[in-house]
C-alpha cells in the first residue's frame, strides 16, 4: 500500500509501481467511482478504433497481410489491457 496526496488543483499522483503494474501511460483515461467513503480508479478500456489509431504509423505496412495486421492489433490490445492482480503491484 502506498500513500499519495491531493494537490491544490485536485490532482492525484499514482505511485510508479501502480502505474507500471497496470501499464498506465500519460493520457490514459480512468473511471472514477465513489464507493461509500472510498474512491476507486479503474482504467477505461480502449475500443478497437482507439487501438488502431494508436498503432497507425508504428507498424510497418509492407508485407503485412490484413489477417496478420489484425492479429498484431488484437495482441497489442490484449497486452495493453491485461490487468495484473493487486499482489503483483509491488513487484
């Protein structure tokens, strides 16, 4: 468990270990849920259009069949949004 603080602008810094464990990057969206006296932050899953847009220009377009491109995009999306168990956060 880690401590953080609320800035004067209402911002919260997530500890590096948590960001890395959840594979969060700058600009990622989080869903904020109020649960009694607690706040839950949950990474919002990206739709396939957002994943494809993010891959545009990063994958070589030559020699890739549509099926291979789709498989690469699907694997990238699955890897990006696989959430580890909380016990792995401190690793």
